[in-house]
C-alpha cells in the first residue's frame, strides 16, 4: 500500500483506514488531484466502493457533485445511479467548467451487491 501523503499523515491515516474497513466502511469519497492513484490504493484495503475525481476539480464542482450525490443516494438510489444523477445535475456547470460531468468516477467491487443508503444501516434517509 502506498499513500502519497506527508509521512506523518500517512502513518496516522493508513492504520485508521484499515480499522475502518474491518469495521464495515463501505464507501470513500475523495476530491483530489490523483483520483486513480487513490482509488487503486484504497482498493488494496478491499474497500468495496470508492468515488474519486479524474483530475483536479474546482471546489464549486466538487461541492455541487457531493450535494447532488448525497441527495440522490439518501433518497434511495443505488450508488451508481446516485452518481449518474449527480453528474446530470452538475451538467449546468459545463459552460463555466467544461468537462465537469466527467470528473467524478466510481470504483466498485463487482463481487459486492450494489450499495444503497439503506444498506449502510446506521442512518435512515430523510
């Protein structure tokens, strides 16, 4: 496992991620410049669902995407459909940020059932 973080942060984060996955962490969402690299590294922890950005993303795009994703996910859409819905909703930012809808990407373990908000089990949807 290689996390590209400051050494002090890496030594703190890596053990905590391992613990979180063992305790049932099902989803990680990262807004960073190396989404592919982070997803690949997180997959080594056997984290079943990961959302990352393909490349550096403007804060406005990241915030709108997360807001729209959480709305759709909490409303009962499975992860992949919630991501699709969020991409559709941020489409109106395309004139200001060309390519914004293609920045978010998901990595899902195909052996796992599709993730839903309800499957997380600890929080009930609004």
